[in-house]
C-alpha cells in the first residue's frame, strides 16, 4: 500500500465523505418529512421488504438497534399502520413484524424519491463519473465492513440519556 500524502482537513477523504453524507442525509430526511416517516423508520421498513418474516428481536439484531429502541420504533410504525406485530408460531414469546399494505406503499413512495434526489446530488457529474463514484463508495463501504442496506445511524443513541446503545 502506498503512502497517502497529508492533505488539508477540508480536502481529506474522511471530512468530504462526512460532509457529503450529512448533506445527503438531510436532503433525504427533508423528502421523507411530508410523508410522515423518519429516516430511522424508513430504514426499518426498507429492511422488511422482500424478506421472510422476522421477529422484532431478529430485526433489531440485523439492524444493530437496541431492543428497547426497536420496541418504541415498532410501536410508532404500528400506530401509523405501516407494520403489524404477529405472535410467532415458532416462539409464542416473540413477535413477528410484517409490513402492511400501507407500509409497502410507503416504501414504494420513498423509492420513487430516490432517483430525483440522486440526480440532484450528482447533477454536475457525467453518467460515467456517477457510476464510478457509486462503485468506489461500494468498495469503501466493503472495506469498512458496512452491511449493504443498513445505515449505521440506525444504531442511534437512546432517547433518555443520549448514551450509546448497549451492544
């Protein structure tokens, strides 16, 4: 591996990735707000699509969320009509979480927001550069051992103390 020359903070890869990521996250949250869904709730909903049924605990484990945070989030999403809890046939103590038709429709509505947002973010890139950037970011995500489709901020801090979640 070759030596990476020192660069000013504002031109460093960690800063630029953080800066662009923070702005993209804000743009995404702004687009979700009129739909009444938070990025965290959408992260859970999007991970329920196309999967076999998962228990609430399996979902929390897969997303890296503390079980108490998951319970509260599922409560909110159930009240909104996006998911339903069902007693597990295999373990009567566990709840399986399933998307409702309204939840699936919401996931589709959010999916339709992605292409225009991507076009806005990459408007100054030619298609080949955009594809190269996506490929490079996928490689960086793999290097950092990030799970595809799982945003690290789903592991948000607990509401009451601001402390990091238990792992």
